[in-house]
C-alpha cells in the first residue's frame, strides 16, 4: 500500500513538473516579460498623468489664464475615463484585448500631443477629455491582459507590481511635474507621454499574440449611451454644484434628476441586453460584489486623506507648497509596500484575510488623523499617513485579482473594468461629499470666530482654505488672525476625517462579508496551457 501511494505521489509531482516546464516554454514563446514591461509602462503613463499635472497647474494657469475653468482640466479627463472603462472592458471581451489596448495608447498619445499645444484652458480641457478616452481603455485592459498572459503561480506577484505602479506614480508624478514646469516648459508634462507610449505601442503590437478566442456579439449601443449620459450628468452636477450654481438650483437639481433617469434606464436596458456593458449577474458572486463595495468605499476614504493631509500640512503647520510632491511620500510608500506585498501573499492567504488585515490599518490611520491639532508634530502626521498608505495598498493588487477570480476569459475584461470604474466613482464622490463637509465647517467656524469683531481678514476667502496655503499670504496676515484661521482650518479638516471613518469602516465590514476563496495557481494551470 505504501509503495502504491508513493508511486501516485511521484506521478503527481512529475505531472506538476511537466506542467511547470510547459509553462516556462510558453512564457518564453509568448514573450511574457516584454509584454509585462509594455503593460507596466502604459499603466504608469496613464496613472501618472493626473499626479504629474497637479504640481504644474499653477504654471499652466499663469500662462493660459482661465482660473475659473481650472477644475475642468481634471474633470474632463475623469469623466471620459470613467465613461469609457466599462465599455472598453466589455468590448475587449467581445472583440479582443489587443486592438482596444492599442486604440487606448494611440488616443492617449494624440490627446497628450494636443494638450501640449493648447492655447487656452478650454482647449486644454477638451484635449484632456481625448486623453481620458484613451485612459479608459488602457487602465482596465492592461490588468486583464496581464491575467491572460502570466502563468497562474506568478499572477499575484505581477499583480503586486501593477498595484505598486499606482503608488510610484503618486510619488514621482508631482516631483517630475514640478521640475518640468520650473525648468523646462509645462507642455512637456504632456509630451513626456509620447516616447513612453510609442515604446509600449510597439512592444504590444509586435510581441503580444492574443490567443484567447473571442466571439463577436451584438454591441449594446443603447446601454453605452445611457451609461455615458448618466456619468456626464452626475459629474457635471458634482463639479458645478456649490461653485457655479447653488446645490438647490434648478440646473443642479435637473442634472441629478437626469442622472437618476439615465441610470435607471441603463439598469433596465442591461437586464435585457444580450451582451450588456455591465453584467449584473456577476454581482451574485459574493467575492466579486464585496470587492466592488470595498473599492468604492476604500477609494472614498483614501482620496479624502490624499487631498486634505497636504492642506493640513501647508495651511495649519505652515509647510511650503514648493515641496508638495513630497508631502504624501510616506502614504505612497506605505501603499507600494502593501500593494506589492499583497500580491506576493495571494498564494498563501485567502483574499479575505489579506483585505481585513490591511483595511484595519486604513481605519486606524483615518481614525488617528482625527486627533490632529494645530500643535501636532510633523512626525506624527507622517506616521498616520504611512498607516493610511499601508491600509489602501492591497486594494490595488488584491482586489484586482479577487474581482477576476472564478470568471472565464470572456468575462475578465468586463469584471476588471467594472472594478476600476467603481473605484474611480468612489474617489470622485469622496472628493465631492467630503469637500462639501470641509468647506461648510470651515466657513462656519471662521464666520463665528470673526463675527464678534465684525472684521474679515483682507484677502482671505472664508470658504476657501487655499488663501492661507502659501507662506507669502500667511506673512501678510496678523498673527492673532492667522491663529484663528489655522484653528478653524484644523477643526474643519479633523471634522472631515471623522466623517471619512464611515467609508473606511464600511470597506472593512465588506471584507468580513467577503467569501473565503483563495488564489490557487494549480487549479488554473490547465486553462492557461490550453489557451496558449
């Protein structure tokens, strides 16, 4: 009996070794290393685009003017990217990944080239929308291609690299943007994408041989239209509300009403479409649905910390805006660590265990931010930022794998793009909702502080904390007045962080509800070798 069992074990080991040798040969034959390099380049290019632009915007507005339209430079990109993500993800399932990924690279490069030639903020915003269309194809399809071409046992590690790419872009993007704006010309913030895009284009075009068969189905045009229309209405309402129009104005209420009508229409259409843009049946899979819930709420909490910690450091502690690219360095380093580490741990622990352990750190980090005062040390802020970064990093790598887990190659594009869409949606709503809270609390605090004297400090907009972010402005404000302003700003930011605990806790609760599937490379080896 023992010798028979030993024989069986030997045969299993030999079969496993044979499969691994086959996988190695397939990877070499399919140029997997070159393809991954191209995908990482494209991902870095798209993810760094907003961060590299952030520190150059002051220079751009100084040359082009149009400060009142500044928000559209970022919003135009986000609207186009979000609208395109689920559509391109679905099309890549139906017609193949390669053609739409290459389409994304080309459109992104065209948009980048046009952005560098812009003569006004309006032109720049239009060209940024073109960039966003390309980004909507690049970001979700890149991860799906990675999942298709990489051997199962390496997917966790490579997925970690993709997650780390987002953190790296957040670290180096602002530094590169500031340097280009100061020492070269702001147009090169966009032109720098061209050589990166060209390299990625040629590597994918010549070395990526798509092997998965795709069946050409009927395109859901009506679903695509209602989805894009709903996103446009929502984003316009969010961007214009409280700025150009009051929140209770007919324009904003009409946009929100139109959003509801289009999104209800979209859901109705998708439930009856032969090949829906977003397959709602996927959400019956508990692992997939909880992954999307975590993406929305963790994204909302993370973006709140990313936006308001620099304001605290500059507006309350009096830090210089010139090193704004370094302000979030501890947070981004933390996110890189857990993004890469989470990917490496995928084959050892289930998705649930990894997400619970890291999201606890996110909740802890956000909770600690609520203890900040005008007297807090920069060291303590750095520790809190690092914890927030550790808490969010794994969502970039682990959730991306969890969302695709169990789906066939024909569904991966749609699954991956929907996750990217929900994460972007969470961040967008987070910026808006918590921005309203912070602005409201800040203006009320200052109004009550200065109501007794009846004097508002000259040159200070009570609803806009940016008026005290620069050292030059702070020097012109009397010390006793500045102390009141910083106290009000600190209080408003802490109040905002208190509210941000809610989405971080919801994300953690979703992790506890998550099913206990574990990434199992051995179970997917057969499908991988068969499809290659």
